[in-house]
C-alpha cells in the first residue's frame, strides 16, 4: 500500500486528541513512505494531517473542488494539488489515487466519503481496505449502529466486517496491510429484486 486517502474534518473539533492523532497519522504515513491523498484543505484536521506528512518528509496529494479554492481554503504547500470541478470528481480522483482509505473524526462530509468507498467495496468496485481511526472512541456509536444493521439482516456480516477500526495510527495501518478482501457472491439476483 503506497497511498492512503484520509477523510477527516475541515474543523479541528473540540478534543485536542483529534489534532494530535492527525499529526501522528501524518508522521506514520511519511515514515512508512506512504503518500497522503486528501481533500486539499489547509484547515482543521485536514490541514493537520497534511502538514505533518510534509514536516516528516512525505508526499501529499490534495484534491479540491474549485469552489473551495475560491474560498481560499486550499493548501498551497502540498506536493501536488488537483483542482476539480465538483465534489463527485474529487471523490472519484481520490479513490483512484489511493490504495486504502482511513476516516478520522469528521462530520457529514467525512461520513459521506467513508460510506461511498465502503459501498463501492461491497459492490466489488474495489478491493482496497477501508478503516476508521477511532480516536477516543469517536466512532463507537457508529460501529454499534453498523452492528445493529447486521443483526437486523440489513447489512451482511461479511460486509460489516470490511470496515476496520483501531484507535492507533500504526495499528490501523498494520490492519490495512493485513486486509484480505471479502469475496462474496453477487448479492442481488433476479429472485431477490
């Protein structure tokens, strides 16, 4: 795994540990020679992880839609900055550039990006690891909700288990490196649709 997309907040949040873990995540990626692919911003947790990768000699690829560039939130110090026309184009390019995906604490945008790559994996459109950096239990309630979906028969257990989770940046990278894609038979058939 040579590149990792990190999804996270454009805000730093209220817990200082979020920023500390973002900085640690950046250091871990740089030390392992992995390129950070991210949303291209210079603010919040996004900026913290990018700045940390750069400070530790790593490579950072930012992908940002032009309407956010117009608001002057792009990070001009990254290794590469791709300016795209839409959020859809941003997500597609990030997914193409990354060999794995990590969601850190964030809001709606982070969840939307996370669930899109999970869905693409479920549909067999990629076989890349998808993970949560579960800082200070930030995603505990979400993980319980996903377990509930599986218990209620609305999410296959194998698909639920595709989402890795670990509170430690080195730990989550190790889990991602060990990840084996789930090969399931087609889940929609003429009989079930």
